[in-house]
C-alpha cells in the first residue's frame, strides 16, 4: 500500500520538540521524507498497523495530529512536484 503521512506536532514546549523528533524518526523508518512533515511510504498492511501504533503512542492527541493519505493502489504512482525535487522512486534499488 502506498501512503502519505503528514503531521503537525506542537513544538512550543520541550516535550513537543521531543515528540516531533520521535515522530520524524518513526516515519523515516518506513518511508522517505519529501517535505519537513511529509513522508511517502510503501508499506504492507502489517507495517501500516505498526506505524499507526508507534505514532499513536508518541503524540499528544490533544495537541498534535497525524494524517494518513491512502494513494492509488495501482503499481504506477504519479507524483507531481513544483520546485526543488529531492525524491527518489521507492521501488528502485537504493545503494548505501
């Protein structure tokens, strides 16, 4: 499944800043950052359940929000960007 995760975490407090870093770290484990608070992820149903669980344990539901966008289920994904493009195809080989 191809999903887009966006989040808005309160960062006025030190605890909020810590939550923000934790949310970003979890998202980075499952996908690619495409903007400051936006990640593109291709995950299985099991991974989707895991990421939702991990993120729900981190955030303060009264102050923070996370949105999951389920994108087309076809094998071909269309992403249009304006400006500087830093992304890569999540299905391509990635060598470190």
